[in-house]
């Protein structure tokens, strides 16, 4: 079970984009792709089979997991995440500071 998953709201805690928030588009091993963060330009060839035009395409590059933190809307800041097993046997993510369950 991952601490950060697709669809989570995260805040960047270090680097060029420090303080910016965004939604996780995908998680790949120890890296995440965050919406509108770390944009890079790529020169792509047209691919008629995939109906993809060529040209300069701007898209998100990955950020290391250690550079992002799950954003807690109730506290209004990034918080560390831990795990807890509930009485019914489910394993859930919880915020370390408050102990409340992550509702994602």
C-alpha cells in the first residue's frame, strides 16, 4: 500500500516548485507525476496510427516521492502519512499528526 496514490492532493516541499499544490496523475515506482508541476517541453514526431500530431508538446515530468507530501485540507498543510488497521481488518492511511483517516 502506497502512502501517495493517484488522485491525491499533494504539496511540493522542496525544489523549484516548493509550496505548489496539485493532483497526482500517476505514480511510477518512487516517482510521481503532479498536474501542472514540473512541466517540460518535448519534441514529438507525428504518429498517424495513434492520431497524434507532431510538434512541441508540454507535459509533466516526474518528481521524486520524497519531495512531495500529502495535503491535509482540514489542517491546510502537508502532513506525513502512516498506516492503521481498523477493527474490521481494513488497512487505512492516517495522518500522523492528527490520527484522522485519509479520505481518498
